[in-house]
C-alpha cells in the first residue's frame, strides 16, 4: 500500500483529517483537486482564529503546516475512480496515476446548483450568498432579499431581519403557510409573490432585482439556498449509502464519520446536513481520529518506532 490513509479533498475537512493522522505518525496521501466549494468567497468568516482570512490563504497555511510532517504527501490532481482492492482501496486520478491505501477519507464536498436567473452566478459568494453567519455581517443594514428555492426558504427569511430589512420572494411557488406568514409578519418581512427574473447592478455589487411584472426592488444583498449535489462520483462508485438532506443528497455516516462501506469515512459538507467551514473542519478531525483508531485496532502490534 502507498499509504495508511488516503484523503480525497484538500479543503477544510480533508486537511483537518490529514493533520490528525500525520501527528499520529501515519503515512497519509492527500489528493487535492484545488476546486473547493468556497472558492467564490473573498473571505471566510466565523472561523475561530481565522475570521476574515481568504479560503485560499487558509488553504496555503494548512498545506504548509501539514507538509512539516514527514509522513504527509499531497498530490494535486482530480480523483476520478475509486475501488476496493485486497487490503484496502485503489484511487485513480484523471492523469491515470493510481494510489492505494488501507483506509479512505472522502472530503470531496458539494457543488451548488444556483437558480437559472441572470445575474446570480456572477455575484455568488459576494452579494448573492447563502449563510448569514458566513457573510451576513458584511451586508448588514442594507435592504436584503431571500429568494425562495425550497420549503426551507421561509424559515431563512425569518432569520435575515437581524441583519437588515428583508423581502421574501416566494417565486410564486414557495408560499408561506399561515403559521410562517404570521411569523414573517411579526419579523417585519415583506412577502413578494411576483418572481425575480433578473439581478441588477455592476457585479459583484448588487443594486436590486427585476420582477416578472417589470417592477424593480432595491436590494443590497440576496440570500439563496441552492440545491446541492456531490462534487465527486467516488462515494457512489464505492457503494456508500446516501440520504436526502435539506437541499440535496448527503452521505450517510455514523458518529465516527464512517460510511456504510467499511474502511471508508466521509467528512465535510458531503456528510453534514448543516454546512459551514468550521463544521467541515470539525468533521474532518473526527474522521481522522477514528480512521487512526481503527488502524490501531487492526494492527495492535505496530509501535511508534516503526513509523
């Protein structure tokens, strides 16, 4: 085997998992495709000790720190296939290079599927955002909108008035029920039924939205809860079980971040129904701890001097 553990994905979750393992003197390979979900954001917020630091800088710091450990190896490339082999797993990159390991930690993340409305994609991660805890402070005290994409959008609209006056755009589809309507009214939320058809302003800034009836609503920020899908086919190839999360499929894991496939762990957004950078990093730590624990159980005679 090329490594004790192979970590697929080099963002918050993957790097956090790898760090625990190399500190446990285990041989670790990280396959890093360098296309993290948060690459559209200029800064990561709410991350303890790193508030306001860009995702790219956090990655470079993490990479530099990980490579201080002699048992760490980082390969830049896209993992395209994964399969079980005798004693472990074989992962093949798009380049054709293959690596083997006794255990796998999948931290391949999610892809966001944004509504097909002109102007949204150009502002994603800047003035069109999803999480108020990640980016809401920077858009505070402006007129804000929530674009409905699911039955959860009304709940999101009830949160946003803490950051600024809020309009909930139902898109004519996700209308609040009587209880939700009463709560939104108490929160001072304006409910708009006409669909948003265009986001306006000089991107990445946002000045407002145009509605189907040609009215323009002035806004300084727009919240969108995108549908999500797996960013990589590896979990499906390996036979991991999924369940339906709030916005898309989630890999089923136990409290130790083990998937339904023995020897395969999942960490980060792909395994967390609630998602942000800190939760991703925490789940990576759990996966790293427990991959190490299982290796020790399988090879109790191994001692540190052999590492």
